[in-house]
C-alpha cells in the first residue's frame, strides 16, 4: 500500500472515530432586509434563526438610528419598535452549546446600568440562564450576554430583568447585534465523509494491487523488473 493510499485510509478512520466538532457562526443582521420586523428569519453559516418577540417587537435598523452608534455595534442591528418592554425570543434549527450577543439598553448618562437575562431552553425545558449589565454605564452603553452549556439547547429568551440600581433617565428596552452561536454539527456529516475517504482508499489500494499483478511475469510471484 503506497503512502497516499495509507493517508486516505487513516484520514477516513479519524473522521469516523472523532467526535463532532462545534462550529461558530454570527448573525449580524447586515444582510437585512432593512426595517423588517419580528417575526423574522435570519440565516448564517447554514443555521436558521427565527426571531419573535412579545409586545410590539423589534425591527432591523441602522446601528446609528439614534444619531450615534453604540460601542461595538455596526451596520444593522435589531432595534425595539416601542418604548415598552419586549422579550426577544430566538429559535434555532440546530442544537447549540453556546451563545453570545451585544446589547445596549436605553439609558442616558446613568451611573449604573440595567440587568438583562438570557434563558436557554431545549424544547419546553429550561437548560439554564445568565445575566449581564453594561459596563461602564452611560448613554446606550453596551454589554455582552453569554451562555454556554454541556447540555444542548435550541432557543433562548432575552428579558429586561431590572433597571439601573441607581435610577436615572432610562427605558426598559434594548437593541442587540452580533448574535454568535456555537452549533453541534450533525454526526452523519462526519460519518459520511469518513466512509467516503475509506472507500476511496480501498479503491486506490485495489488499483495498485491490480497494476502490480499485471506486471508480474507468468510463473513467478515477483513483479517484473523495469
């Protein structure tokens, strides 16, 4: 068996025995469509996300819709449609093990910032939750909501949990951008790739053996000298 055939067979066996590797993709809303409102669908890296909301919901708007751009955000963002609180739900067509997103609550030069909560679910069963506040506080300050779990989940709910502890000029709303998710690839994809490489390696091995046999003179088991 030559070196190339051996490498193909080893690669196939590696794919068959390796665990599925996670893939990370980002939903940045920059593909629009601009002004589209929830419920809306976004696709990134082969993953489909369905965005829905309570109340009057959200829509895709320019990041500088207020005349300035919150730190870390760019292009288009998901922006609240009203001044009233609205929970944001995101459902995915693949199981996830991690998610993060930039958020900016409506605050104007406050000394502290609101607390947002992200709760992850697998079907109807809660998997876990996390909270975050923007730091430093200020005017539409930005923070990052993070959640990861060994148990896969398929949708999350983002909730405005509490206003700034020190009060000030604020509203119970927020915008988000750059929703990054870590998805688990389907094992069947890796399995098929491994079987394909093994079949290719075996075919090359048979072809090589056939060529060697055709070069051997009759009555001997040795290949002909060239």
